[in-house]
C-alpha cells in the first residue's frame, strides 16, 4: 500500500532550523508558544505518519476539505472537513488521509509552557461548523501570513511576529465562540499583494523576472515595485529569492538531491550563485545547513 509523508502537489511548509527552535525556547518573549514547523498539504492522497514514540512537539492538524483518520491511545477516529485535532507530545500516534477522499490539512508542530491550555483538547476531534459569523477565511489567511513572514526571515522580529500570530491562530480555535462574536466588518479582502505572494509561491521553480510578475497582474513594473515594497518592506525580487531559499531548505532536509539539483529545482541555473545567496540568507552554506539539521532527525514530515 502506498504511504507518503510529504511531497504533495501544491504543498508548502517551513521547518525551522534546530538552533532557532532552541533559541526560542530560551527566549522569554517567545517560549510560551512557539513553532517547530508548519505547513499546508492539499488533497494529500496516501498521506500517512506513524510515530511509535510520539513527536517531541504537540501537533495540530486542521482539516479543511476531505477526510482522514488518527489513532491515539489505541483507538482510531475519523476526521472530516472543518475539524481539527491536537496530538500531545511524546505519545504514540498514527494518522493519515482517506484514500477515496484525501484530506486537505493545515498543520503545526508547536511547543511552549502554554501548551497546557490545550490539554483538555488533546486527542479529541473538535468541530468548527460554518455559521453566518464564521471567520474561517480570516483564520486561514492568518496562517498564510505567518508562513509568508517566516519564508522571508528568521530574525527575532519575524519570529516574534509569527509567534504572536501562532497564539492568535490557536486561540481562535480554542475559543471559537468568542472569536466569532468579536467579528467586525471584514477589512481583509483579497489584495494584490496577497495574490502576488501566492503567485510567487506557485512559481518557485520558474525564472520569473520583475516585469513578468508585474505584467501578470496588469501593472507597470515601476508601479508594482513601489506597491509591493510599500506593503512588504522588501523589494519583490528579493522576497521571491527568499521564498526560493526557504523552499530549497525543505528539499535539503526532505530529499537526497544534490545541491546543484536543488538549485535547478528552485529556479537557479548557477549553483554557485544559489550557494552564495543561500549563505547570505541563512548564514551557512546549503551543505552545512543539511548536515546541522539532520544531526537530530526528529522531524519526520508533518
């Protein structure tokens, strides 16, 4: 039977380097709740994970389409659309997608002393049934925003911003009634920048130039540049390159491809340029990044 941990078409994920996770654990501004990794797996057919010793982190799995299942404390439970589960750290579990109706999931590995807030939810199926005042779209946009922030940078400002977002995201699930009752007029309509960052993510392996992206959205190059920089605080092509570097981090840890193959995979024909850009962005070379983060192979996928 086919079983897949990751590698689904259209997926995206971030795995923070182990030394950054350790720094967050020691930082009083972030160690209440903090990430290890997070991602999005659409229509994840044959998805399957088995951890006989559990995971070092708590795991949130939020199903937005399709269905799946999980085994916890010797019992198997089904999970369907608009339901989530939280599996506690260090306890054996298995989970996977239903082959006939594979789930689409957002997932987070998280730690921190505030994880105890969720202990009453551990191993349970929690439904978030859509209502007139549902804020599901806002919640998923927040998740994507957190991903985008971490894709660009792992400095303290980015990590702290992302962790504040994590707390809000988890709080919107834990206190869903309060979250819905506080809804005001929606000011988070789909914007050009949201569409542009999504377009970049979908074209990581392509050699797009700034005029290509601007023309795709029907804007002049100069206007698109100014608008993107105003909203994101970073030039669009620098942002695009950092997305490519983050995607290459995923390939370094999840595959056996050589560095030059990964360079081509994320749209860089010159592996030496890719290596220089990687070191400038991540502080270490691609090969060193792979070695350091595989010294402790605790993360098995999602």
